[in-house]
C-alpha cells in the first residue's frame, strides 16, 4: 500500500511537471500572438489620418471654425436687427437696415480677425 501511494505521488509529480510545461508553452504562444497583434495595430495607428491625436486636432479645428463663423453671423444679425429697429422707430425705411447691416458685417469681420489672432486685441488698454 505504501508503494501505491508512492507511485501515485510520482505520477502526479510527472503529470504536474508536464502540465506546467504545456502551460508554459501555451503562454509563450499567446505572448507571441499578442505581440504580433500589438505590432500590427501600432503600424495601422502610425498611418496619417488614423490616430486619435488627429481626431482631436480635427475636432479642435472644427470647434474653432464654428466659433469664428458664429461670431461673424452674430455681428451681421445684431447689426440688421438694430437697423430694423431704427427703421421702425424713425420710419426711415431701408436706410437704417442697410447702414447697420454693413456696420454689423464690419464688426463681425473685426471680431473674427481678433479671435483668429491675426490682429491684436486693443480693448485692454
């Protein structure tokens, strides 16, 4: 009976070492496959137009474009509304609208130029 116990321990010991060797081989294979996948993903993200940094830059440029265009439109709309209001109050049919529309356009263009950083902002003297 002692001999059977000894054989069982030897058998499980051999089985354990063979399991460890198989597990080690599987882990090595998995590591190799994962490194191949990582390398292929790195190659794809290194291409222009694919990376997340490019998407963030595109979103930032789009946000800046929307801000600049809204400043121009806001200047024109405010100028037109003021001109329409003067025309209604003073009964000077198209002249107030035309003058303040042009002033609003000029103010909108000036705001866009200042926001874009082309001209210095002179409001903080």
